[in-house]
């Protein structure tokens, strides 16, 4: 381990081999930091925070601070990060609350750019990119391989589907289905713009999967059908496409309703 002389590390914190703690960093009680993780200068790792291996926490970042929830009274709630995450300067992640999951969870290989924020009880998957000042309110779920543009703001309890992309400055109040692109409309609220075709091709989706998703998109959003009728039509016409099945299951399981074009 390499711990700068000016860093403050609580005696109850657990540090694995290869951990680096920079100048004036603070590691609070009951923190657990995995092998190869680096903590930058002036950053704070709050109590009840668990970091996996090979994470990079840049200077001035805050991971595991108390939630900005007026009901929170200091109960034991956690922040848990997996492996290989990069948390850039001034980014913030807050611990969970007892009225939520009692933990905020982030998976592996995510990038939070400067000033981005993950609030209490959020669940962030793997391979997510949050550009500068992108913000998740409490209880948001972001599935795998999502890209959030700069200044994106996502309302409480919204779910962002896997492999979707949100343009910069978009306000999101309803669920974004997987595989889609959404950007701000005339009033800045999110509107679907079509499939995330470039992203899907870069991720190696087959031509058959993309063709099925295109057909499903047209039926859902351009055929002027009721949602239940559109889903029934898609299921009858597109059989054996996992991606289309995932899309339909997401829409049927949405509690807030889905964003549309």
C-alpha cells in the first residue's frame, strides 16, 4: 500500500494490497477498498463504502457520502462499486437509504466524468458512460452499456434501458427503452429518435437482431397502434429474436411509462 502522510484513514477501514491513497484524502470508518484501487488527492470515501479492485477515484471526488434525502437519519446504508470504474474529479456518489435499497450499487468498468452525480439507491450496471455533469436522481436504474451525454438529468425511479444513448442536456422523466437514442425536444424533455444503430453495430449486434429491432420500432412507434396491439403484432411476426424479446419485456415491465418519439 501507498498512503500519503497527509491522508486520514480511519482505523476500521480495510485496505487491500496495492491500494494508493493520495494527499489529503479521507477514508472514513467501515470503508473497504479492493486491490489496486487508487484514491486521488482531497477525495473522500465515506463510511459504509465498498470499492472493488482497480478502481480509479480522481482528486476531489466523493464516494459514499450521506444521501441528500431529508428522511435520512444516519442509518447504516452502503455504497458498493465493482471493479475497474473511473470516477473523475468532483464526481459524487451517495449511499442508499433505508426507504430504498439501503445501498447504491455500481457495477464494473463504468466512467463517471467530472461533476457527474449518482444519487441514493441508484443501480448502475456495467460499461456505463456518464459525461460531464450528467445527474441521476434517487432510485434510478441504468442498465448496461448506456451512454449519458453531458448535463443529462434523470428523474427519480426512471429506468434507462441497456445500449441506449441520451443526448446532452436531455431531461428524462419516463423510462427509455433499450437500444434507443433519445434527445431533448422543443421543451428539452426526452424524445426517442430511433435505434442506437451505430452503438449497436459497434457492440457487435448481428444484422438479424438490428433488422428485428427496426421492425419492432416501426410497429411500436410509427404504426399508430395501441401499445398492447403493437406488442401482440410484434410477437406474432418476430420470433426468436432475443433483443426484440428484451425490448418488449422492458416496455411491459415499465412502471413509469416509456418515452416516445
